[in-house]
C-alpha cells in the first residue's frame, strides 16, 4: 500500500492500481477537507449563538 | 556475494510418483503428518474438513467384478508453475495479501501462515483441493505436543496451509552446504518426508531441470502425465502409469479424445519453453 | 468561564487527534496481529540439535529397524533404518506413528488397581511395591493351595528374552500355561513340523523369488511383516510375478500381476488342483520328489498297510472339479500351474483369511515341495531360534513339578491336539464349559489384547469374567487392560530395552535390539523387571530361577556374545545360520520331506484325514438364513492387532471405510442390488456370533455374495481417536476348530444384511 | 421541549408502534449478532464450509447485496453525471439502500475471514494482482463515499440541522456532492467488476473461468453491467415495499418508470452479452479444458440445466422484455414482476458464480461437492436484512428521505 | 413539541467561548501525545534482567575461536545459538573465581543440572527460519553486523518483552516508529532484513527464504 512496505514494487501494476487508489482517496480527502473547513468558516463568520434559519 | 548468486540458480523441484508401484499404504500421509505437525481430530471421516497435505485417493476402472482394477493416486500440492511457466500458479496471483508466493529459486509455492488472514480465495482457485483450512484451533491430546517438529511452525486457527515439499528440509540442507563450503546441495540431501517414507520407492524427488537427477529422466518418460493437464496449471508433480484408464482418470477428456494425444500436445508445448 | 458539554467533546476530539499522532493505534494494530500469529495456545516446539537413534519397532511382530529423530530428549519422527536386514528402510504407517503411542492418551501412566466393577474404567493409582506384592500374594496363595497350574500367562510372542523369562518364571512357579496369541504362524509352524520335522518358522525368500503365489496372504495389506514386504516389493523387477488368490480385490491383489478371485475358503482346493496339473504334466522337481520326499507315491507301512500317497490324492482334484469348487476356470488353473512350475524360483505362500487351517497350509506347502523350492534361494526354509537363550536348567520344587505335569488349560499338546503349541482359541470354551471353579484362577496378560483379538469376543469376555484375578502388563489401556483387576504398565517400546528375534517369514536368523530412545515418560516398569520382582517376592526356587538384578542385566548377560554388535548397529545376523541341503534338512521319521505327514494327529486313521485333502468349506451359519459370507479384510491403514490405531492412521482412512462412528461393509453392487441396498445405506449385519450396525459401500472389486469388514475397528478402549468407531469383526466371527489341530479353520462366517 | 426529531410536514406512526416493530426486527438482529459473535469467538468451524467450499453462503450474500446496492452508484451516475433530474426524488433512498448493502457486505467480509484481526493485511500488504485486493480497496473506499453521500441526509434531521456547524457541513457537502458521486461511480465500476473478476480469473475452475480483455475476464464487465441493470430494480422494489408498508406515496410513478426503462435496456443489453458469453464459454472455453456444457449440469442433486434457463430466460430475458416495453412498465403488476424477476436473476447469477463453482468436480474421479449452511451462517446472513430494515425505519422516520412525500400525500 | 420553546432553551444558555473550547482541545491533544509517546511504551514492554550477568569481554579474552567458540555451528549446519550447560560446564564445573555471577551459575544451574533460562534478545518468532550459516559462512558476515558489538560488552543489558506479542523488543526496535537507520543489534523485523538484502543482493528475498 505504501512504498515502504515489503511487498511494494515500483512497477506498472503497482503504479496503476495504487495510483488509481490514491487518486480516488485524495479527491475524497480534498473534498471532505474543503467541506469541513468551509463549514468551520461559515460557522465562525455567522453571529455566535444565533439560531440558524433554513434556506 | 558471488556465492549467493550461484545458490539462486533456478531449480524446479518436482516429484514423480509411480502409480504402478504405489500400494496405497498411506505411509506418505502419516510421514507428512509427523514431519509437518499436521493436527488431527477425533472424527476425520469428512475429508473436506481433514487437514492433509498429501492425500492418497483410491480410484477404480469402473469395470465389474472380476475385471475391476484399482489404482492409488497420492496427491500433494502440485506446486504449479502456472499457465505460461512463469509462476502464475492458480493460487498465487489471487492471494490478496501475498501470503502465498512462487519461490523462483526452487519453483515451490510458498505459504506463509502468519501472513494469511484466511480469506480462502486460494482454496477456491486451486483445482486440486491441495489447500486446506484450519477450521479449528490445532490441539494435541495428552503429551503429544512433545513430538512436534521444531523445523515447521504450527499453524493457528483461521489460516490456509498446504504441502511445501518439506521446504524446511531444503533450508536445512542448504545450511549444511554453507557450512561445508558447497554451492549446491546433493540430490539425496533434500527429499520430502513423504518421498523418504514411501516404503515401496514409488516416489522420486529432485530438480526437474537437472539431468543428473532421477526425476529429470522419469518426468520425461512415456508413462508420465500430470493431473488436469488441460487446465494449463503446469504442475511439478508427475505420475507414471502403464494403464490408460488411470490416465483417463487424471484429466477430463471430451468424447472421442484420447489421453495419448493430449500428452503429446503437452510435450511439444513444454519443449518450446 | 463556562464549561459545558462542548468542552468535553473538544477534549475528546483533541485526545483522539493526539492519539492518532502517537504510536498507540498503529503499534497496537500490529501487535494484535502478531499476537494472532503467536497465540499462546498454539504450541511452539522447542528447537535443538537433532539426534538420530536406532531401535527396533515392536508394535507388531514384524520387527522393523527404525531410526528415531530426537530433539532435546523428545522423539520427533520415526523413519525406517536403511541397513536393517528385515525392512531395509521401509516402514509401515503404524511404525511411523509410534510417537503418538509414546505420548498419547492411551498410555497407562502408573500401576493401578481396579476401583469399581470390572471393565467400569474406575482405577486407583498404586505404588509399584503394592502392585508387585498384590500379584505375588495372589500367586503365592494359589501355590499354597497346590494350584499353580491354574495360573496362565498370555503373550504375543513365545520367542525372545521376555517370553523366555516369563516362561522360565512359569516353569519355576509350576504352571504349564504359557499361551501365545493366535496368528498365521500357528498353522505354518505346525505344517513345518509335520513336513520337515523342524520346530521353527517358515521363512519365505520373497526377495529372491521370481514367482510368488500368495494364497490370500495380505502381503501388502499388513499381514505379518509389512515393512519387510514393502521393501521386497520395492525390489521386484519386471520379471517377478505376483499372483494373489482371494475373493476381494485387496491392495495386494491390486498390485499383483494376476488376481485369482477364488471363492472364500477354497484356497486349499485350488492348491490341490494346481498340484494335480503339476503331477499330471510331470512338471515337478523329480530329484526332490523322488529322493528327498516321502509319501508322494502310495506307500506301505511297517504293518503292511497300504497308504495313499500325495499323487493319488491330487488325482481327485482335476481342474474341472476344482473349477467347480473355486469358481476359477479349469484352463486358468492349468496355466497357473504351468506358470508356477515353470518359474525359476517359485514360492507358494499361505496365510489367507487370518490363520488358515492346517489342511490348507499343508496343501500350499506341498506346492513348494513339488517344485523343489525348499531350502533354495527364492523358496522356503525352516528358521529355528538362535541358541542364545540357553540358561542352565533350574531347580524347581514339588509343587511346581506337579503343576507342570498338569494338562494345559488351552488343551494344546493334549491328546486331542498333540502337535499344536498354543490354542488360545480354546480357552474361553474350556473355562465356560467347566463346572465349578474356573480352570484358570489367575491370568497374567503379558502381551496381546485377547479380549479384542479373539474370535467370538462375547464368549471370551464371559470366560474372563470367571477368572478370579487378571493382571495386565499392557503399556496401553487396551480392552483386556480395561477388564483387568490390576495394571502393571510396561514401558512403551521407545523407552525400553528388548531383543527382537527373527520375525516370522524371514529366512535368516537375526536379533534386533529395541532400546530406549527417550527416557521413561511415566511411572512404568519393564515387564521383565516386573516378573523378576514378582519372582523375588515369591522367593525360594522361583527367586533362584530368576536370579538377575533386573531385566537389563539379564538381557546383557543373555546376549553377551552379540551385545557389542547390537549396540553398534542395532541388529545381529547369525553368521552361522546356513540353510541345510536337502539330505540334511529333514528330521521327520522318514528323514525326508513328508507329503504324507505321518506325525499328523489323525484320530480316524484314514489316509484322507492325514493327507491335506480339501474338506468342504466349514463356514459356520445357515445358508438359508444367512445368504451372505462375511470376510474380514486387513487394511494397512487400520491396525488389527493388539495395539489400536494411533490418530494418524485413522486420519488416513477413507470416508467410505469409516464415516463418523460407522464402518462400511463392502458389497458388490450386484449383491447390493439384490438386497436393495445403495451406497451409504445403514444396515444390520447378523452372523451366528453377533450383530452390528454398519453402512453399505459398493465396491466392484469384491465377489458377489460376499460382505467384507475391515479388521481393527470397534475398539472400546485405547483412545477417543479410535474407540467407538465401527465394529470389531472378531466379535462377529464364530470360532470353528479344525479337527486334529484345534486351529481356527476359517476366518469367515455366514451373514445376513437387513435394513436398519 | 426540544426540536422534533421527525421532519416537518410529514406524518409518522406513534412512538409505541414504532418501538414495537423495532423490537421485533431487533430480536432478529440480536439473533444474528449472537451468531456473529459465535463465529468470531469459535472460528469458522461454526459454518458449513469446508475445504471444497472455501467460498459459500456469505460470499454469495456479499456479491448479491453489492449487486443490489448497485442502485446507488448507478442512480448517482444518472443523477449527477448524466443529469436525470427526475431521479433526485429517489436518489436519497438509493443512497441509503446502497449504504445498507455496502456496510452489510463489509460486515460479512469481516466475518468471513479466518483471522479478522489480520484483516488489514489486505490493505497494508496488498497484492495488486489479486481481484480480492481490488474488491477490498474499492469496496471500502466506495463505502466511505456512500457514507459521505449519506451524511447530508442524516444532517438534515431537524435536530441535527439546528447545530450551525453541521448545518453548514450538510450544505457544503451537497454543493460538492457531484464530485463525490463521480468518484463513487468510478470506484463502483471497478469493484463491481472486480467481484466478477474474482470468479472469472480462476483458470483452474473451468466453470467460472472466462477469457477477457487485458487483465479483466468478461465476468468483470458482466458483473458491472448486471449490477447497473438490477441495482435500480432493487431500489424500485424496496421503495415500492416501503410505500406498501407505510401506506403512502413516496415517489412519483414517472420516476419508477424512468428507472425501470433504464434498467430494462441495461438488462436487455446485459442479457445479450451474457448469452454470448455463455455460448462462447460452452463452445470454446470449457471444451478446451475437457468439459462439455452438460458436465456442469448433470450428476448432482441440485445443479441441473434448469438453473441456467432460470437465470438467462426466466429471470433474464423475460424481465428485460417486460421492462423495455412501455406496456410492461405501465402495468403495475407487470412492472413489479419484471423488477422481482430481475432481482432474482442477479441472485441466481451470483449464486452460480460462487456456489456452483465450488460444487463442480474437476478430476474425473471426484464427485460433486455439496454444502449445507449452518444456522450460524443463515443467522448472520439474515442479520443484514434486519439491520437494513431498522436503518430504513429510522431513516424514514427521522430523515427527509423522500422530497416528494409531502406533495404526494397532501391529499390525505 | 414546539420549536419556539426549544429556541429559547438554546439561546438562554450561555455557551463557553471558542477559546475555552480550543484550550480543552489542546489539553486532550497534549495529554494523549504524552501518554502515547511516553507512558505507552513503558506499559507495553516489561523489563527483565538476565538470570546471570555475563561478560562477553572476559570470555572473548579466553576462548580461541571468537564468538564461534561458544555460539557454534552443529555438524548438520544448524546454529547452536545460546550455549547450554554442556558448553559452560567444560570450564565452570567448579567456580574458577569468586565472582558472584559465576558462583550462581555453578551452584544454581550446573550442579542442579538445570539449564540457564537466558533471555535471547534476537529470538525470532517460530514462523521464521533464520540461517546463520548463510550469513556467517555463506556471506562472511560479522556477528556484530546484526547483534551489535556485544562481544566486547562487560555486562548484559536488560531484556524488554512486548507484553502482547511476547517478543523481545529488539525485534521491533527501540524507536517506536521504527524511523531512521536501524541501529545494529536492535532491530530485527522483516523489513530490516529486507533492507539489508536489497542492498547486498539486489532483492528483498522470497518469502520461503526465511519463513517456515
């Protein structure tokens, strides 16, 4: 799974397979991070303690 | 490091079993149990729940009395070389955690019990049912743990195990060779327990690529065949039989096909490699 | 500052984030996985230097040389000893599994006395002093009542130092009842004595023969000496022909060049049919028959009475008639006879259906005589014991000498069976039919497992129940030990010294040395030491007869000439053993090989009863009620003798032999169809001796009309790994004594199979 | 009083009735959980599996729930990528069903391995050549995606929605949902396929083995195709059952018909491919290994040729024809027949690709291997159903799953 | 069931400020870091002393054949490992000095015929076949390469055992994250073997090379 693990090899199958995996993971990770940070920001910029209204 | 390189000269350890000589006594099985710490249960009659690295099958020619003939077929792990003779055996490529691997220096399919997490995909892949699962915790009654062989690790519940051609004997033989400053081990130094125990000398073991080894000649004999040749698993266990019905029991043939043709086809294929 | 739920939540989140940044989760995940790789309840064998030790296996009478790998004093693996002159490296699965017997649950770990009813399985641990003195007191008491002859001792062998020691003990004590357990040796020894005038065993030189005609002898299925037979088989080249005569396609039959499925119990007739052809076509060895044999032609005795000779006898067995009896075509009989007589070194082997009757053995032996292959390479030879057991005669008291003169309890050597040495078969009947006190008051079981191996085991158990005192010296908790009053466990063979004389069937004179390869595991005592200590307790002449400190001293003194060789290579081959030429070989009244055994016990006085004629098969049971014939079959994967299957062996047994607790009876599909059975059906098998629940297995290789069960199952003792599986075939087989010899005539019985 | 847990404007049954049903289904769940712990504690000897049946009921259940859960990815694909707006009304439920299916699949996988504490080896020591590795990676990552897709629905619960951070999170997740959905579709295509690959690459098992494209056997593509075809059918089926049970209209008929139409065409094209594949396998692949087609369907008590006919014709072509024809879709009974047959069809397909593969003998001297699951296996296979029902009950009660519910049931 | 009352509840309660929350977060973070990095390793490993304090240095001065005088190869090529009484006895049948550890050896072990329960720092798990012959004889490696310079030590260091796995800490290494260069003699996990093999032979090796 990682290059420092015994089974790892710098070959085509590993690059293709793990490449796709890490690509997917990074999209998900980036998406999630964005959402969380954005939500934190949104929460902070709102008036504290005020209840929220529906959009 | 030159020594090291010489040692890794590729071998293809294989076995030749002369079915005309096998009397079905089961000494190979028992020797294997004793050598490889194979556990047992009170009820071993369900052979699909019974750990056996080598199992002797009894087959008959299907003819009525008194024309009946029987033949015993001992079946260890076939140590398949794979479809294109490159180690792509049915089980190795499917293992998700590299717990089983093709050992290039010897051609033996390894099984690492401590790596295996018991998904059993390799068992589904093996057409020979050579792979066995530890459904139970192994246990030895009374003080039988005393006879366990320290050269072979005891398998825990929940992992797959199989015949290793007594690889630990190869490891030990190499140790001796190192000590004596030899690069190669002798043919007699590395023999699996079953081959050694066979009381009628029906089993032979050695390097299939080494013309000085007996298996080299025997595996190329006209009487030689392998189990399920047509699946192109390329086993390293060869059988000898002078009877065509035995050969017919060893593979699947469509209507009108004869075992001989198949054998010849395989010969030319192997030769081209 | 207000602290609320959210602060706590924050603390937890901080802790969680922090924890992921420490080694805790990662290291623990890995360590837990490593823990599964190394579960404390999964044993880890101790490493150490491998030390190989030579010994001899005594699990059966085969006497194979073994090489035991030990690591730090523990026996790990048993392999055949490559240079051992009997088995030459080959070993049967039983021998390989002996480590399981050594450390297994069947071991009796200390002397014990019965705490409940007989056979109940309740025991109380006692000291060796108490065990020895209990036995001594019982024996002393019987002697004081002038009844030493009511003591009997059962042993698996009558040769070697242990048997000699026990026999010597009984002599000094005053009992004539040293009884060897029955085996195929009985009829062979008797036949050897009657035809050649020699005490000893018949050695078959199978290794050098080129035509082996086996009359149902399960050579490759474990009869006699499996290790030796396998090594002989391994040495056969293409020119060697093996012909197997038996109604079921056994492993031996399947490996034979020719399988002759003669009807069960007609092997003797077939032998006579073959002799007929050989005589008719004058294919016999004229030199031997004319110059070194007696009774081939008709002859006149001193009283002038004309007797029929062997050649006249076989005239009555023309191929057509034999074909009718045996079911083998006449032409086949003729070609078989020509093949046998035409071979360079042919040998005919007896031993079918367990013991084989004397008639049958004599008929088969006659074939060897006809082709003159006696005392020739590839033939048969008489093998007597070496004379190392030559301790000086001892003094015995009057009680002892009176006791010795009493007839044996098993009637062996009596006027009814004057030539037979041991007749354990007879013992149950003698005891059960006696009114009043049992003729046996104390029984010492020094080997064998008679309650399991004797035919009609119900009768045997009934007889044993009448015996007041039973002591077992068994290493394992076997059926007889379970029924004993006191247990004096012997060491397992991997823990003890013992000499192993030439195994039956081997045409050499060999002594092998069993020796301790591991130290004694439990509180056991060598059986030889037990007898020496009992003798010392009894005192007087008995003590003097066994003057040794212990068994080891006795053994070393006995084998003083051979000891060095034995210690070094594990065996000793008698260099002086020469197979004598024909003019010196025979010690019969005629000084020749006797086709007409003049010494044979023949109450009727008729020639027909002296000559080995074929008597219609005496298979017990009413054919109307019991249309099938049940035969036992030997399987190399199931030990049928005194020592039960170790777990390893049972593990090798196929699913169509044992399934869960049930044994399968083999039936020909035709027979099964006739009675409406299909594969796996459960059925009740009935014989004149008993009944049992079995399952049906269809096998094309068995003669229609037969049913076959494996030997070695249906044990009630030993370990959970064999006990309770299947049926004891012996309990289904009635005993049928052969007239004149008392031997069991046929190990087969009529049987019926009905739906469960 | 606190914020109501039940979404605004919809009616739900009384708490008592809800609790009663929860208890009933919960009892079944507990039975499954007990069996699960037995299996983990005592090991796989609690199952009916053996050395011939390395894969059995569980793997079938796994493959099946994943195929049925395919509705989530395929609906997501249609909604977010193709842009079928009509499906927005059912996508929430499709995601929940998918979430249930995938979480169940992961649970069953955790049960099915002999050494659960080493389960992570499949990721850590991955063998990239193994189809199972591909399954494990895609399955778990896709499950993460499903969780992310499920999360905003959960956050829309009125109580949770009151918390500002969660409210924003839900909103922001909605904003980027198309990205997640696209990733999910990508992953799902692969792991549905790799599940097919699991059987198809077994070149020692002529019953399962298929030739293919590059490293992927044809079963790889067939599995993806069939999951895409039948997944929406399962979504339709479960939604219709939910409607029956709740006695409410939840989704517009037009949405069902649209899904059915798409499913129908997918199924029809899948069946054509599957029949060609079967024919090629029977005529070329199997004979090369010494087998005739009928070798796989004779001499055993269960697997007759009926199973092939059932899979291909009765539960394959027939529902496909029903669903592609307008009349078939518009007749409620026919529509449901088609949907149910299609679901059964994919169950049969997964069954034969797991169980029959194990059963068929290879060496001429061997017999068919038969297998009977133990109650522990059955209980743990039923467990996900109970768990799914509970999750659906909770979701339906507390989350705004069906955006059209208010509108459709305003009359009552 | 009114949203109104709920609103009141929420707004009427004074909430702790963001800073307070952050402080709690930090407390959690720091506490877990400390316990994870400092307390955890102490808890995970138990520490034991060798039964007898052995001086390799003293013995190296006496023996003729270096390490292999006591840690020798058997004739079959296997490595004898830790010496047993059989080796010690040849000199220490009776005490040669007044050293208390030597006296302990003689009195408690040799005369009692009891093996010394030495704790083996580099003991590999039962699934591992380690060939000393391949390394020492085949590749002429120094003992110190893997075992460190133990041959010149005057005293035996303490032995740490992982409570969960039962292995010596030398297998995993003393650095919890196994970061950086392996210190000779204190890291024996598979990856450490592989790293050296890759460097020396160009291959990490096949599974069966070292597993049994």
